[in-house]
C-alpha cells in the first residue's frame, strides 16, 4: 500500500505540481538572503586574502652548498626552485627552519644566512623583511630572482682558516 503513495508523489514531482507546504516566495527570499550572506563572506575572505598578501612575500628559494670553501663548482640547488612564503612581520630567524626543511639543505641550521640573488646582499636574520625593505627594492621586478640559503660568511671564513 505504501508503494503507490510513493509513486504518486514522484509523479506529482515529475509533472511539476507543487503541493508542498512551504511558500515559494519565502524560499526565494531566503535564497536571496543566502546569496547576500555568501557575497559578504566572499568580501571578508577577499579582504583577509589581500591583507595576508600585504603581510607576506612569496618568492623562489634555493640553497648553495658552500660547506666546503675550496669547492670549485657551487651552483644554487634545486635547479627548479620551489616557492616559499615569508611573513613580513616575523623575524627571519623564526622562518629559516621551515625554509631549511623545504629545501633539504645540507647546512647546519645555526650556520645559515640568506642572500638575495639580484644584488648579493645578505638579509639580517634577527630582523623582519619589513625592516629590510630597502634591500628588497627591485627584487620582485624579475621572476628569476631568488633568496639563497647558504653558509654564513663568518663560518666560511673560519672553515678557510681551519683548512689552511
């Protein structure tokens, strides 16, 4: 007995008859308000994304295996550099560990420095990128520019002295 009742309600839906208890005007209004709330949510998400973009720098990163100061061939690796997102308002010393893990660099984490490929300047790890904005001038002008993780200069000098 229940099967015919199910079939008849299916037939009514197929034929387009509306015998539901809800008001179609009401559902349209709730749909419009749902759209409006979705648009507000998108605006908030977009604003959050824009503010996040302003507080971050995404660029290509590589490492230079210069642990042996007398090696004659040192090239930045990997040859296809991955991208990494640096937070502008967090000191670089707190972000280097994640970069080191991403690159699987052979350096000791305490002996690393960050160098800009476009001008050769070293970044201060104790400072944020916001504080070093003058060094980053022209960095984003080319897609080929990278931040290179390498052995700090003082460690390389000590390695040279130790091998001589």
